[in-house]
């Protein structure tokens, strides 16, 4: 994401636009909750042996495993906490921008 240049005149963000964004965010959250609930119902049903009605859509459960290694802990164990602190201190941070509308 690029940040606009300071040489351009800033535009006005209207209350209408902010209200619309909040409204869309609320709708999106409600849809996400509904989607998650329905998905969990399907997972429970399929786990219990439910069959899928014949038609154009299918569903199945796929399982996978994943391991996340805490690399900082590994470095501390192998090289010591001083080395880990030095690496962290010399690592350039990544900057993110997040819009918060209330």
C-alpha cells in the first residue's frame, strides 16, 4: 500500500462514505459469522457420517497437519539470547497501515 504524497491536496472523506464503510463492515462480519456457523455445522455432520444430497455441489472433509517452529526459541537455544536480541535489533521492521473507523 502506498501512502499519498504530501504534495497533493488532501480530499475530504465524507461522513456518508465513513457510514457506508462501517455498514459494509458490519454486513461483512455478520456474513462471516453466518458462514462460520454453517461451515461448522457441515463439518460436524460430515464427521458424523452424513451423506451429501446428489446435485451440482459436493463436499468432503480434508485433513492436514502443520507444524510451526518458534525460530526465535531455536536461535536462543542454539546461539544464546544475546545473539537472538542482536538479530532482532538489526532486523528492519515492516510497516503496515490499517484503517480503523468507529
